[in-house]
C-alpha cells in the first residue's frame, strides 16, 4: 500500500512538472519572435545612459542570437510563474492540514509579489542611478561599449539580489511563526543584521557605492517591516495559543478521511 502511494506521488509529480514545463514552453514559443525587442527593453536603462553614439557589442559568434533567446526564456518563465506555482501548490496541498493551507497560500502569493517588486525596483530605479553614476565619473577618453553577455549576467545578478532582498519580511514572519526565533531576539540582533546587510550588498553588487547602498538600505527597512508584521501575527498567535485546544478524535478522523479520499482520487 505504501509503495503504491509512493509511486502515485511520483506519477503526479511528473505530471505536475510536465504541465509546468509545457506552460513555460508555450509562452516561450509565443515570445520567441519578439526576443530582440525583449532584450532591447531589458537594455533600455543602460542604453539611455550611454554617451551619445555609443552602443553595445557582442564578442561571441552566436551571442547576438543566444542572449535574446535567454531573455525570452527568462520572461517566459516569469509570465508562466503563477501557473508553475499553482502546480506546486496543487501537489503539496493535499498533504497539508487546513491551518497550514491558510498560512502557506498567502505566503506563496506574497513572496512572489515581493520578488517581482524587488525586480521592478531594480529595473526602474537602481539601474538608472548606477549607470548614471558610473558613466558620469568615467574618463572622457574611454570609449564605452558594454558587451551584451556581460550586461545580461550583471542584470540577472542584481535582479536576483533585489528580488531576494524583498523576501526579508516573509523570512522574518516565517521564523517567528514557526517559533525558531522570537521578536525580542530579532530586535537584539538588529545591529548585526544592519552590518550584515552592508556586507552582503558589498559582495553581490558591483564595486560602486550607489548599488551597495540601494541594496543595503532596503534590506534594513524590509527587516523593520518584517518585525512589524511579525508583531501583529505574533500577538494573534499568542491569543490563539491561550485558547489552544488539541484536535479531537472526530476532527482527526475527518482529516484522515479527506487525505484518503484524495489519495484514491490520485490513483484512479
């Protein structure tokens, strides 16, 4: 019985992954004809700050083709991400209790939204300030011609850094809700977190002061936001814990019946 259940889980996992890949592939096929335009949009913050007459270059033979294709694939995954997350949710949800479902789904949605907010903040605000700063202090005798592959790697690094930075409130909330740390402990380590934020910013960002500050300060502010959210949820949890009642036999039987019914539905 347990072996059949394990195999049914593997089959469903395969089906969920296949559906997610097909969704990403369909979106990619639709976006492929516009790969060059997508790269131009991605490069716009840099192009708008380059000196007059300067352009980007490609040093590889197939780079002018591969880099736009990579950008199209990245955009396709971003567009299909809600469906991909839905498939992941549909796979794990049957094994969760009702209170875990109520907590997990909002966290998944909120973390996804915050990640894209971080990416948008980086694209619309950080890039322009960084590029303006870099090219304004560059010697006039230098001919600026950034390589498109290096630019893509630079963009992906900063997108990931700022996207993960905006996840700080979610991390703080999860740690406090799970009881791993208390709000008082987080408040005590605030000075160390601030120093760590500047150290992380110095490591993951380019060697310029502007991008480091623009990553470190939001990380600090989002840490404070996470503390405020955790205080709100922490008080709610404290009230709930005061009236905690372990589930009775009937409630546990209902939960088990629901899980067994879902398992039968999967195997059919």
